[in-house]
C-alpha cells in the first residue's frame, strides 16, 4: 500500500475579483472551496493513475469534516486521525495580484499525536509512505525523521518532499526518490552549475549519500533521472503553464505510483514527467486523460 501523509491539511478558499482595495469593502466575482494539502494532491494523482493509496494526517472540526467529505466524494481512501481543534483555512485571493493568507494549523494533543504514530507500527516491507507538506507549529522539527526511522525499521520505503538541510538529513535513511530542482541541488552543495554535467555530478553525490533515485527538474530545460544504473534526460513537453501549484506533487505521485507497481525507474520517470507537466498545463490537478496526452509527447534518452 502507498500511504500519503498530510500533517497540516486545509480548506483552500479561493476568492476571485477584478481588484482588491485594502481598507474598503470588496465584493467577489467567484469563490470556491477545495480540500488542500500536498499529500492530498499526491493521493489525488495516484488515484487518477489507478494506484491504490490511503491518505493519512490530522483532521478536526467542521473544516476537517469538509475536507474528509470532499475527498470521499471523489473516491479517495482516507484514514485521518481525528483531532479536537479545527483544520485550518487558507485564503487564496486572485485579483490584480495573487495573494495567499495561510493559516498556521491546529494545536495537537499528545494523545492525538500518539494515535497517529501508532499507525506506523503496522507497516510492512510492501508499503511506501510519502510525506508532503508542512508540519503544524505544535510538532517539533524532527517529527518526520522520527517517523522515518520507524518506517525503515519495518522494511518499508519512504519519500519526503523537502529541500536543503532537511533533505540532507533524510539521505542516510535511503529515501526511494528525491526530487530537487537544479537550483535547490546547487544550493544544497553551495556551488554554481555550468551545465548538465555539473548537475549529474552532484546528483550522483545524492546517490552516494543514500538516495535510491534522483529526479532533477530543470524548468524549460526538462528533467534528469540519475540512478546507479545510469542517467536519463527528457526535454520539457510543449504547453502553456497555467498552474504551478501541485505540479511537483503530481510528479512525485507519477513516479512513486509507477515505480511501486512496475519497479521500472525509466517508466516511473516517464509518468512522473507527464503527471507534473499535465498539472502545470491544467487549471486544477491533472486528469488521467491529460497525463496520457502529455505522456505521448515525452521522449526519454540515456544521457552519456
């Protein structure tokens, strides 16, 4: 089973108006409420691609009920830990500029945290856990890493979408895949890249440090996959970027879902690229139809 973890989910309240004027009454032209959270995005794309998965995390209050009900409407399997405090609301204002006002998230009790962490005791070597998104303020910075140690002790695999020192810290536990972009990779090692050979060189360092597979996105220059078996490159498919939110989550879902079912990293890379680009070219997360359309446009070549 694939489990996604969204510690701090939200209702994303999207408000659209021509112009936002501070200090005055503004009337919206359009609004919508959507379940939000990076792990939830991963779950939605996994389901779109036909990969069975269960969404974990914390949900509470009337806002948490809304998130749970909306996910169940689209057929997602969930096993969220109930909490007393309300799940947060993030406000996304689309006017002459885009403005976001994100809630901090609920305070968790020790009992709620314990109930959630007990789920990890039942993992097996056939399972994969994907961590995506921020922690709530009441959790310490090592919360993910403490859970990763439990995951590895059960023989299960894990993926965590993070950068910088947080990424470096996970490498010794052998994440299934890491996916920095070229700028994040350069920042991690404090260097500047002068070409793809440099990116490959430092991507291989991530393998040496413990990563099992390395994906490096390079925006308009496409993407790289670096494994112990070789290096593969794909140019970026053509399309108009409409929505960058969720593109990285979609890429992760496409790769992990395909890899766990096929054990073929090249095919997983193909679906990861297609899923990420399909979401970028869509107003919301990608549909299977859009992913398949982009998949057909992508060519992957071995980089030597």
